[in-house]
C-alpha cells in the first residue's frame, strides 16, 4: 500500500509538471497564431523598427520601436536603482544585522511584495509624480524616471530575497578561511562572500528585471503613455505592457490592431522567457 501511494503521488506530480509545460506551450502557440496575422498588413522590419504607433489612424501605422525603447528605458532605470539598493540590503540582512533586526526586515520585505501593483501606481501618482515634477522643474511628472523609481521599489523584494538566499548558501568555511588569513569583516564580505554568491545574485537581478519588464498597471499610470521615441529619462514614455492593457479593450476582434497587440504580447513572452531561462541557468551554475 505504501508503494502504491508513492507511485500515485509520483505520477500526480509528474502530471502537474507536464501540464504546466503544456499550458505555457499552448499560451505561446496561441499568441504566435494570432500575432503572426499582423504581418499580412505590415512587414516584420517595419513592425519592429517603425517609429510611429498610430493603430487607429488612416492609414494605420504599427511601428513599435517607441514602445520597445520606452520599456528598455524604464527597465534600465529600475534595474540600476533596485540592484544597488537591493544587493546592499541583502548584504546587510545576511551578514550585518542582528537576528531580531534580520527577521523584522525579512517580514517587511515580504509584505512589500504583497502590495498590489495598482495600489503602488496610485501612490506613485499622488506622491512620486508631483515630487519629480517639482524637483526637475518639468511640465509633467509622468516620466520614465517616475516609472523607473516605482518599478525599482516593486523589484527590490524579489532581488533582496533571492540575493539573501545566495549569500546564506556560501559555505561557512569560506568566511573562516578569510578571517584566518587576517581579512576584516568588510574585506570578507566584499572579496569572498559576494564573489562566491555572484551567480545567485545575478539570478536575483535577472528575476527582478523579469518582474519589472512584465509590470503593467503601475507603469501605465505614471509614465505618461506617450508613444514617442524617448530622448531622456525625464520624458513621458509608453511601454509594451501598457500598450496592451490600454488598447486591447478598444481593438476590434480580428482587426489589424487586434493582431498587432497579440504580436506585442508574443514579443513580451519571448523576452520574459529568455530572462527566466537565464536566471535559471545562473542558479544552476551557483549550485554546481
């Protein structure tokens, strides 16, 4: 009976794993099936490199280069902010903070990850956007910088949690060996622990970027939604995700606009998949 139970549980777990892979594959095939139809009206090069996104004009223009650059600009800004603060926070929690402080900070970081993105977007609209407008003397605070700051805030819980796990996974013998050779505490952290945990920290950064590039509501509320080529981080931008969320409800089913949004979704799927695969490879490199 025990072997039978183990066999049944093993098959259930296997079935769940296969089903998860199958669902992801079906989602991708559905996106590709719908998205490829847009290339009957526009060439792939014009779609990816076109500078104008006017899907309801006559004639319609489906160039997503401004959307791609907007997403990259916001993601790059959020990455710079979240990596610097997130890794420093992980080092403090793992190696510096007292046990009571460590547990309090870990609980607080986990609570940050539970805040809905639309709530953070609303908070950004009423606090962050006016602040950016006032500090930089801009006509509007709805800029790529506002989106980067808010997305960095959203990505930090992921980066801190995974980076802290990577720091804890460093063998204790590494630290003891460094101390035995006369290294100070900060020299050990900088030259031994961080280097040993670097694959795990890199994986944390990649997963944080994946969270940032896939975010929708918060970035749609505070980046200005201007589908133009950005020339600086203090300008309004529109991201790929915000375009889908803002226009899918208005696109007629079966229209070129409808198919173009599915093509954008396919591109986002490929980008997110590549980021997650890279993070997984880095985690396996750490374990090996």
